[in-house]
C-alpha cells in the first residue's frame, strides 16, 4: 500500500490575529496582518539578537511566541542602524547620521509604560528598553506622513539604506498604539496579488485600525510577524520570490503575558 502524504498542518491563527484584505485607491490589493495585544496585560521588550537571524528561527530557538521585526540594520555585518537600549543599557549599533538621529521615531518601554515618540522627546539616557526606527506614521490619531514631505530625513539620509524607504509600495511592518492595545502589523507585497503599501497608505491603514500613535519598522524582505509561534506574513526579497523563513534581522520587539 502506498503511503498517503498529507499537507503539513499549519498552526491555526490565534484569536488576537487578523489578516485583512485591503483595497487601495487605484484598485490594487494587499494583505495586512494585525496582531493585537492588550496594554494592561502584555509585557513588551526590545531584543538585540546576538547574531543576525530570521525572526521565526530566533523565536523558535528562544521560545518566544509573539514578536515583530524591529529596526533597520547595516549590511553585511548586520549591526543595528539606529539606537537600541535594553534594561537602560545602550547596545552596539550604528547611529543615524546627524541631524536625523534625534528626530527619528522610537519605541520606549519603561516599567510597563509603552510610548512611541520622536527621539528628542526623550531624555539623553532613558531607562528601560528603546528601539529607534521610523518614520513616525501616526500622532494624536492622525497620519503624519505625506507625499513630498521628509521631516525625519529618510530621503535626505537615504545613503544609510539600500534604497529610499519613503518611495513606492513594499512589504512593511509597523507598531501602533490604540487607546488600550498595542498592534504589531505586517503587510505582504512584491507579488502580483500583493501590492504592498506606501508609507502614507500604511499610516492611513493604521488610523483606520484605531491607532493614536504609530511608527514604521524595518520592512521589505525583513518584514516578519510571528504570532502564536508561527510566521504569519510571506517575506519576499524580490518580486514573486519568497524568502523561506524570512531574512536574518538584528532586532525584534517581543510580546508576552505579564507575570
């Protein structure tokens, strides 16, 4: 009797994960994955990986069930680009070029309080965890990115990146604060049926999800969201070319129930 080969069972989506099909103004569509965490009952931390590693592999190795890609990194060595702090200690990273470093958005977590804010609105040596990425996408419930504007210097300072992240539709990741939740968001892209999002489309999508504050995270082929122990988006480095397991990254934001 010949063996019966069944498709591998994928973990069922947990109840706090939604995958939404978003139709854009020109009729293009893309999938946006949204993991929602209650602020009152979730511990949030920044992780500086000991070596570049795909998010899903790092989660499996360390037992983390919930995480999203963090900030940018410098090739080929993978050093984080932008400030990183854990437990109040500055970790090895490459700073953003002046004057942009003091303007770019940060996640700051201190004694359970989560904030998304420009770096210059924090003290010089903040306590707790800090991850710098950007740009800031939403403030006071309104989108802050607009075509042709560059308040955080991502076009002017694009020499530190593989490309100008402010131009075009790509897979993207973001972190957003609503009134009582933290949203980890990843959108697919670089496929015929997955358009991806521009930064302003991402910002408007987050506003529609109830975001009061939000920031952009590393995107493109690095876009990764692990929820319920499984990678939920489809990483692609080039059009229609998936990256099995995702691209190695250098920082992550992890979520867990508070003890």
